[in-house]
């Protein structure tokens, strides 16, 4: 223990000295792992914990109790916010009536998770979250890099379309959301993600609130989110393929869903934004995934449900594979005209231009990224 602590202190001292002297930072895979254990469980574990606690709370009543609380889970996910208190009371009363202490504890825990996404207001910002994760998270991987047309980014009215989504958006997260070089180039960015993830996942909501600062925020990618940010000229980052990208994921293959994903183009035209395609090489090597029943899972994903089963690092499968390389390239901006009410023809034209820009970005940089023979498949 003393030897380990001494090594950690020595590494910290070296890091501080390197910062003072502007020397290369000393890498730490352990701190990279810790950074991932801070951010990844925040959005992976809470849904399972909520569902599990609801099932445990209903288990004393057999199949009827399990089905009842599955219904509660469905309403908590898709129903109105105003219904949540009554549902929690129902679950608590059911568990209390059973007389089972474990069921009661599970009901209390489920109610607590529900309260986290029902409360008004936000927790205080936590600058240490961005500072720690942005410093160390990249050390978890074999290699990470942010490259491309960073000097072509403008401080306002820029749209960044990240591709592909992958399983847990490693490139979007490590080389974008928690990358100080990207933030420096983009000045101010709103990172838009799934509305349910942002507002109904308790762990992710807490992380998003802690992440927020004057120059960055994680917000929902619903119509309100797009209009709010883009009407004010804020730079926006978004993954156009969304959960469809996640379902299309295949280990070792560069695939993204884009051909019928045109909504973001309409917003770019409405507000006169400049669009940058962004591609992460190596995203397709972060996880292994279940590939069966793809058509059915695609249909489920169209309803914003991530129908994905994945396996990453063998010791903690919900984390990406540490052997992965994440090399993110920012494409040159595509200047779009401002058309307050773009027609379908306008959207189709500029969507085609954007897809061509993404393909060009991929082809021009795949050799530099170490994948000269790779082909991009756009679905």
C-alpha cells in the first residue's frame, strides 16, 4: 500500500511539474479508468437499478406484483411528470402491505431515483468533473486524438454532427464533450442528447447538471432544445444517427445511419448554421455487440429506445475496450443559407451536400488514422 501510494504521489507531482513547465503530461491508465467509472455508470446503471428495484418491490405479490410494477416503470418512462408522485405512493404502499423489508427498501430506492428526475431546480455546477474527466479519461484508451479543421470553427452558429454513435458515444464524449481543445476551438457548445436520457435518467441528469458551465452544457435534442440553442446562435453538437446508429453498430466496421436523418439539416437551414461533419475512427472497436434481430431492433430504436446489447472490457463489460483507439476528425464547415421555412427540396439538397462532406472527411483521413482499407457504409 505504501509503495502504491508513493507511486501515485510521484505521478501527481510529475503531472503538476509538467503543467508548470509546459511539459508532456504523465499518462495514468488508472486515473483514466476512474474517470470512466465516474461518467459511464451515470447513464448505464440507473435504468437497470430503477427497473430492478421496482420488480423487487412487487415480487412478494408474485406475477401480479411484477406486472403491476412493470406498468409503473413504463409510465415513469413515457408518462407525464405529474403522475410520478402517485406512482411512487402506489409502489410504497404495495411494498409496505407485503411486510417484506427488502421490498420496502427497494420501493424507497425506486422512489428516490424517481424524485431525482422529478425535482425542480438543479444541483450546483461541479467544475472538477470536467477538469478531472477531460484530463484523465483519454488515458484509458490505447490512443486518442482530436484532429482536422479545428481552425475552421467559428465561435457562433456552428453545427457539429458526430458520427458514428457507437454503443456509448465514446468519440463524442472523450474527444468532444470532455475535450478542452474542442471547447477552446468552439468557444461555447451545447451538447444535445436524447431527451429521455437527459431528463429521465437520474444519473445522467446529475452528471449533466454538474457538467454545466458558461461555455458548455448538455441539453436535450428535442425540438425545444434545438430551437432554444440555435435561435441564440449557440454552437451545437449532435449525433444524427442516434440510437439507430447504435443498433447498426458492428465491431470493426464503419457504419452510420444518415440517409433518412434530415431533421438537423432543417434546423441548420432555418437558423443559417455552418455544419461540420465529424468522424471518429476506432469507435467501431469500443465494444462487441449482439447482432441478431436487427430489423426488429431498428424498429424499436425508431422510438428512441436503445435496443442494444454490448460487451466491452472483459473485467467491466459496460466500459469500452481499453485497447480501442479514438481518433476524431473535424471536417471543414459547410456554409448553409438561412431559409426560415426550408422546403423539402432545400433540405434534401443540403442533406446530400452534408453526406458528401462526411464521405470526403472519411476518405481523406482514413489512412492517417491507420485504416487505409476501411470503407464507410452510410445507411
